């Protein structure tokens, strides 16, 4: 009996695109999960870091900014990913993120802490820019399904990562926390075994476009997505950044506030896992339309109702609001075939700018009129993005 040949090694490049490589896509999703668990450590450990280094709240807030700053380089990382084989960036990223994030507890000064977080931000970018390109290549015509699998790993990490950080510190202490890096190092070795033969993209595609050329070529799709991201960003900021504060202000129960955020994130995981496959069947525009009608309406209900209606509205808001990302990623990859990583880098940079800018605006509004009124305004702003869906290509 002859051994079954490796499908990626022995198939012709044209044949590779006909198959949905479930095992390798799941490996990327698991790698995404492990990577993002580490990158989620800052928020739950921040109170301990403030106490240890005697940080002001301004200094503490800048930690998150410095960690996200390398996202501005995403288009250029994408250009690099289109011109050379960077699958080893994807393979190495879990270890490159695990090491600095596991060492933040032993940082002796604020400047060293900033350096560790900046290195983490670079690693986050070099993972998240080329990885969706690999997923798209391995997904054939079912790119939405592939993006759903991949993004589910990230959503689960944001739900579980803070619990991992708190549990690790409880067992080992803040300065003894660093051995948890072993899981990231092991993940990198496992990803090497699974993905060492996977190309980043289509080997027949010439990739010599600059970031600016990629923008010009894809502005017909990137402009509508930009406006949708800013519109959606109001709801996203209200729910992810201020939901625990809102619930705590209303009830005075911090546990209930934490449970509400967990329910929202869990519903988001279900939405991410579902939406991509649904968009493969019914179309990207229709799936986005359902999400961007459902999320604002349910946010209105959540803000104005109580009891079980409020819980149901919270779950549906999480399901619809967080489900848009895999659909958008699939759109970008389908239309950015000449420079897929640069296209993804541009999309991720726009997404970063939208999140960072809008969350400040939402906080500014909440300081002046309160969180309940801000939630209603955020839901209304979510509806503003609907017309731009019709500017996206039908196919």
C-alpha cells in the first residue's frame, strides 16, 4: 500500500485552490487563539502593574496605545508579505508574542515595559497581516467559512485570555508569571510542523504593488468598508470598552458587569463562527446587511428594556455586531488577489484607526450626557453605515 501524498506538496498550484484544507485552517485558528491569549494579558494585569511601578492613569493608558502603534505599519508589512515568503512570521509569532507578554510582570521600569509591549505590537502585526492570506488560500471558494474558523480563535482568546492571566498570577505571582511563555513556544513548534509547506498566497500571482498602488486599485471596496467600520465602531466601542462600566453604574454589581461582557463575547464567538459560512451561501452584502440592521436595533432594545428581553438583546447584539469581521476579511481577500497581504494590511490599519478614534469619541460623549444616552446615539450611528453596504460589489 502506498502512502497518501501530501496534498500541498504534490498538487499543482491550480489544483490547490479547489480544496478547503480543514486541518491546516484549524491549525491557524488554534495558533490565532494561543497568540491572542497572550496579547490579551495587559488589561487584566494592568492594576498590578500600576501598583508595582506607581503609574499614573495617563501612563497606564499609554501602554495600550504603544502596543497598538505598530498597526500603522500593517500596509507595509503586507507589501513585504506579498513579495517574500513570510509563513515563518506566522509560525514564529505566538512565541514572539508569548515571551514579552510573559515578562511584563518582571519589567523593572516603565521604559522596559513600554519596550516589551512595543515588541508585542510588532509581533501581533506580523501574525495578523499574512495569516488571513494563508487562510484565504487554503479555503478555495469558501473564504467566508475559512475566515470564520480563523476569527473564532481570536474571539475565544479575548474571552478566555483574561481568565488565564488572572489564574497564572494567582498561582505564580506577578514576577513569577513568566513560565507561562512555554505554551507560546510549544505552539510555534507545532505550527512549524503543520504549516511549513503552506504558501502565503497563490504562487502564480505577481506581487509588486506598493501600499499606495494597492489602495488605488481597491479603493472601490476599501472606501465603503472604511465608512462601515467607523459607523460600526460606535457600537463596538460602547459594548466592548464601556459595557462593564454601564452595567456597574446601573446595578452596582461588578460581577454582573463581568458576566454581561462574557455573554456578549460568547455570543460574538457564535456569530463569527456562523457569519462567514452564511456569506458564502447568501452573499457578503446580504450577510453584512442583516448584521448591521440587527445590531443597532438590538442595541436599542438592550438600552431601553430590562429583564429577559435585555439579556436576549445583549446576546443578539453580540452575535450580529462581532460577526462582520470574517465577512469583511473575505471581501478584501476576494478583491485583493494581486496583493492580498497588502490589501489585508490596509484593511487592518483602517480598522485600528477606526477603533482607536471612535472609542475616544464615545468616551467624550459619555462624560457629557451619560452612558445610556451614548448607547442610543451609538445604535443610531450603527444605522448610518447601512447605505454604504450597497456600494460594495454584488459578487
